[in-house]
C-alpha cells in the first residue's frame, strides 16, 4: 500500500505549490504568474515525486534542499516583486510548514498503523484546513505586509532557513526519525516551536504595518490641523481688515461725496478702483462650504502655487456628502500631495494640476497632474510605488473607496495622471 504514501507525498508537493502561489508577491499579473508557476514549478514537483519514489522517504529528505527548495528559489526570483528577505522567508515558510505536517503524519502512522491509510487521510485533511486558513485569514494581511513593511525580513528569513535545515536533519539524517521514537519529545518541542515562532513573526510584522499606517495617519492629521489653523488665521485676518474697512467706511463715503460735489470724476474713478482693489485683497477665497475640506484644499493649493505649480479648479460641491467629511478631506489631501510631488520633478512651465468636482448626477471628483517618467500599475490597476517611505496615500484612498463602496479609477494619458472617484 505504498501507493497511498507516495500519493500523500505528491499531494503535499502540490499543496506546497498552491501555498507559494497564495503567499507570493509577484510583480506580474495574476494570470501571467499562474501560467509561469504551473509551467515551471509543476514539472519540478513531478520530478521530485519521481525522486521520492526512486530514492525512498529517508534519502529524499536529504536531497530536498537541492532538488526542490533551491530550484524553487531560482525559478520564482524572476517574477518576485521584492527580491530580499521577504522572498526567501516566504519560500522557506511554505517548505517548513509543509514538511512539518508531513513529519507529524509520518510519526502518527507509526503509532496508528494501517498501511498508510491514516497518513493519507490526515495529510489531506491537514493541508485542506491549512489552505482555508491561508486563503481566508493569512493571505490578505501577509501580502499587505510584504508590500509595505521593509525592515526585519532578513532575521525572519534566517530563522526559517534554520528551521528548515533543523527539520531536515532531525527527521532524516542519519536515520529516519521513526527509527528512534524515544526522541519523540524533542520532535514535539520542535513542532511546537516552529508554528509559535511563525505566529510571533506574523504578529510582529502586522504590528509594524499598523504602526507605519498610524504614523502616516498622524502626519495627515497634523496636516489637516495645520490647514484648518491656517484657514482660521486667514479668516481672522480678513475679519480684522473688514472691521477696519467698516470703521473707515464713513470717511470714504464722505471723500466720494466731496469728489462728486466738485465734479472731480477722474479722481473719483481712481479712488473707487483703489477701494475695490483693497477690498478684493482682503477677500479669502472659499473652495467648499465644509470647513475641513475647504481648509485642506486651500492649504494644498497654496502649497502648490508656492512651488510654481499652476492649479485650475472647477468646483461644484454638494451640500451633504455620503461619506464622513473628515475622511473625504484625507482623500483630497493624499491625492493633492501625490500630485504636487509628481509636479516637483517637472520644469516650472510644465507644472499643472487640475481639480474638477461635480455634484450631479452623482458626487464625483477628478484630480489630474502632469508627470514625468513611467508609472507602473499592479494587476488591479493601482499605481505601484517602489519607494518604501511612501505609498500610504494610495492605500488610504483605496481603503476609503472600499469602505464606502466608491468608484475609483487611476489613468494615464499624454503624460497626465488622473484619479477619479465617485460616491
């Protein structure tokens, strides 16, 4: 009945391939990555199953590093988006978890003999349960962590590599572990240590991601507070000037009346123009009735104009929004900050940003800017930012749209990048 043993091993190799696909962060599209992986790792999997049948379990485990892990690393490094500790940790993580389940079921087969029936069933069930956990619970967060956490991966990769080598030695060299059941306590401790270490690593990386996002939020919150403070100061200064103008209003009217009486119309015309200019200088331009959004727009437009960026606006805001104004203000802040950053690399005569807002038939806005260079998009049509210190702005916008079921689209055409959002 070794056919069940061999079949369960082949199933383990196939599940390994699936786990790599689920946890692997590729720079290619999902379809291209899938085709490449099936055309490379699937034949490698079949070859390893043949080696397993030919050499037997104990001998195969001593060859596993050379026949499977290293070739997999070489194959998958080409589509890998991050070719650092993240990549090596992911492959070693998958291998150690797959090997651990295989080892546990092999040990249990010694105590529950049955011509490998128990081994076969327990492996299949274990891998199916793990597949569900990875797909539903681990994959989304882990992919996000890979994209946005850059530090600490070398230590995790080294730890997973040590676990891999340790398991290979303890389970197959020089005798198979099933030949020395008296050392089962050591194996149990190892089998407990590995998942606990991986869980701790995952929690630590997740906390790093959350701390990074919190720092970005703090920065944006500071920007909003500063924007509102600046806006209040502008209104306060304008109100002070208005009070002064109102105080001088009677004197100005007397002066105008005197010029009319003396029929000095040229002087009257000059004086009226002078008064009108003074009044317009004291006017604070208002972009939106909502104080928070108005403050953010005013702050970023002022920042853009200070950097010689031409900003044109077509604004028609609704009275009420279907999403919280504070969150919407963050979206404007992120989009405008990215637009300003893109324009800074251009010559002054090319720096342009356009903001268009409509309220009918639905509230929608578009922020467009000139850019220089090449913009890459991922499989979901989202711009890829390779700078580890940036990129939260795009993620924040996507999160906002997902939370409020908003339409969004990133587009490039004729060196113009645009973001459109509809609520």
